C-alpha cells in the first residue's frame, strides 16, 4: 500500500489526475462469481495497480503523458 500512496502523492505533486482509477471491474468479477475476492485476488489487483502506476510514471517522465487540470 505504501507504493500506491507514494505514487498517488507523486501524481498529485505533478498535477496528474488519477481519479479515474476504479475497482468496479474487480467488484463485478466477484459479483459474477468469476473470482472469489480472496487475498490472492486482492494482491493481484494491487500488483496490477502498482504496475499501472509505474508505467504512468515512466510515460510522464519521458514527457509523453498529457497533464490534466490541477488536482485539489
């Protein structure tokens, strides 16, 4: 969780909007019975989010990420 919080602080500092990040798909997968939502499933979602944030940071640092309006 520390990695996710650190990344969110990084994005806020650089005015990168990550408010569109959602766990709706994860919740839908549980409701549909496709996954159980156990600890392994949660850890996979967390790992995927960390990977997504890492890619976003790399893209931003390469100068390719569009910057949205300043976050509050």
